[in-house]
C-alpha cells in the first residue's frame, strides 16, 4: 500500500500527531491513518473504541476544528482514518503553526509564518499597510515618471489629467483608506531603504572565482526607477560596451542582450521577497548572474519558465503597477523573453536555478563555454584554442602550435576548420594572419 503526499500512516495514536492534523488543515487537507506501520503493513489497533471517542474531542479542543474520524476494518483488523479538510483560516496547535509540504511536516517560523498568515487573510506582503509612512514620504518626481510611462503604454490613459497624488495611488491600489501600503513606499518612496533596509541592488565584479571580488556598488532608489538606475550603473562601471560603426555613426553595443538583462532585473524586482536579502548581481568575465530572494509559485517548476505559464507574481500589487507602466506583460512571458533574446543573439540558453533561498538567472556573454564546445564535436586542441582566444583575444598559428604542442600543419588544418565553422575569423594574410572569435558568437 503506497503512502501518498496527503496520507500519513501511524502505527498507534500519540497526541503529538495533532501537529500532523494541524499541518493538513493549514495546507490542502489529507488523511492520518492509525493502525498502519511505516512499511504500509496493516497492524491494527486494540483500543479503537476509546480512541474513536478521544480523538475527535482532542482535535476539537486543541485545534478548534472538526474532522471525520472513521473506523475501518481491513484484513480483519481495525484501523482509524482521520479525514482532515483544508481550512481557510490559520490553525495553530499550542500556539504554533504547522504545515504539510510534500511528504513532510514543518513548523512555520519567521518570514514563512508571516507569508502563511497573510495568505490566509487573502493578502500578500505588498498589500499590507506601512504604519510608519506618510504621503510626505512619496517622491512626486517618481509619480510623474510613472504617469509618462503609463501614458506611453496606453494602459492608463485617464491619468494624463490626474494631478492628485492620493487619487493616483488609490487607483493603483497603493492606499488603504488614507494609509500607504508597503508597495507604495517601495514603488515611489523618497527613501524606501529607511523602511525596508534591504530594498536595494548590490552589484559585484568578480575575477576568476567567487572569492575574487574586484569591486562592488550599491544601487538605491524607489523600485519603479530602480531598473533604469541599475542598468545605468552596470553600463558605466561593470560592463564593456563593444563599439561598432554604421556608416559614420558610432554604435555602442552591450556585452549581453540588453533586453534580456533588463527583463531579468525587472523580474527580480517584481518577484523578490523584500523581507529578505537585497537583489544581487554578480558580473564575471563571461557571465552575469542576477539573484533575488524568493521562490517559484506553487505548481510552477524551473522548466515551466521556458514556456508560457500562469502569471502569479510574488508581489501582485507591485506587478500591477509595472504592468500599467508598460514595464512587464501580464501573461508570464518575462522569462520567455529572456530565453528568446539570448537565442536571437546566438548565445547559450540562460540558466534559471533555485538556490540559496532564491531564484537566479545566469546569462552568458558568448556561446563558447566548455559545455557548448564539447557538444560541437571539436577536438581537444581546438577547444583549448578557443578558450585561449576568449582570454587573449587573438591566436596565431605559432601560438596554436605552442599551447597545443602540435605541428604547423596540424595547427593550420585545425584553424582552417574553426574558420569554416564560423567560430574564428581570419585577420591579415600569410605570416601576419591572426584569428579572432566571431563577435556575437
């Protein structure tokens, strides 16, 4: 007999199992079966008459809920099945809240408990009143920036003639009565970090390893203007802008697809847990990692991010404001856009991961990672040469011979093959010939 996620077996009754009933009631419900051991073997119970009277009373007295408690005969043995329905209100046992997640029970504490209680009240973190804030804490310039964006997006055309800040905030669901919500302070506050100390973005430039932090920067702002300010700091201090020319016009490009980076930053801002750590952006020689504290919505996996999926933002009020400003779409396409932008730039697929209590996305500067090169069918010498050229920008036949310990003829053949595969481009002629990686490759 297989044990399922919403079924728990116990060989005999103990009062501590009221915690499991509490966990089922706070989650999706479930069944606690007394008289079956951990291996699924029916062992039965002898004192079932007393338990049939005691268990319902203990559930009601300790948890304040009602459950169906049934006596069932199986294999000529008596077992008790306790059917626990899910409750809309939070259920506690001796002042503590338990929750059934998967096949385990956990006691909710800290941020997890706060989120759970808010959810039971039909609220999210960004929907709570910020008692310490007043209308004077709102930045009028940020509101004006939002108005321009909302008019451009055509999602709030009536806002053009609205100059009353209270009316604008009320229309955006950022007020409760006359009190500001947390979302209002974050979105348009003069100094959100005064209220939420980690409401900023931390950017670090790393060398060859995670231990090699070269320099770092902190970006503080209301979160409506935070994406643009973060992109500006990245552009000026952390990323190199390759320069090209179109006719007489100088064009400065980005090392990474600009739209993908922007989308990843906005995604992190909208979905992060603001009671946790700041957004962290780690810049390396060949990749950039954007991490925010938080978790995927229940029922959505990392693989689902590659396809159209249900949009269930962690901070729905904040997401609604970003949508009205035209910064995001409402159909769960943000992560798809990141994948598509990398594909258009002929770069490796970005990597989304759930780690360190949050979600990270890794974008690669070029496709010449060791994993990609191993999949192309190149020989070990060619892979070594490509990685050398990534680091040193150019390679010659003589350098190829030296680093790969091979003959001039083999080096020529390998280099010609890399050129035909559009991995290398040839610069110069004869003895002055050099090879470079193709830009955007």
